[in-house]
C-alpha cells in the first residue's frame, strides 16, 4: 500500500474492525441482491441507472458478526473476488468501461459470481431486515389526525 491516492469524483469510507468486516461490506455493497433493491430508487440517465451511492443505505442490511456463518462466507467470497480483480492487467490508457468489463469477466471466470446458497441467504436476509425495520417504525401520521 502506498500513501499516494487520486480521488476522481467521490470517496466513501467507513472504519471497520477487521479485514473480514471490510470484505463483508464489499460483498454486500457489490451484491446483485442489494443492487436489485436499490435500482427502483435510482434516477435513470442517458447511460443507465445513476447515483447508487445516494440510495444504498436506504436498504437495511445486517451488521457484521464474525461468528455468523453467512457473514464469514461472504467475507471469503469477497477475498476471492479481490484476488481475481487484482490479477486483471489494466492499462493506464484503458477507460473505466473497459476496465470494468475486464474485471467482471475475471470474476465470472473465477466462479465468484455464481449464485449459490449465500446469495439466497443474502436476499432473504435483506428482506428480513426490511420487514423488521418496517415493524419498528411508528405508523405514518395521517393528514386528518
């Protein structure tokens, strides 16, 4: 790791207690399950959906617990994805679209993107979190009350 960094547009960060927690968050934030739930909230521009970062935390997801088997599996899957992405040769002249395409191909080839029990568990976990959040909210006030 170097101290050099270039932030082109936006930087979002959060402190994590361990590399496993960071990888868990990467797995959640890059998951198809979360993307599908955020999509209806996003605006659509000329090149597709925009501003994922504005709405991603509108969808509740579980806090990392190292003893939770699903959380550990997601962290391991994120570590595999990290290694696959790091192995992709990307030129400084490659645009971000080409770089993204190359990384996605490497992830597909590595098997990381294969749907498995963790995807079904993640999807049902996100649904459960949403139901629990909705139950804990006070009922909306009526304009007539």
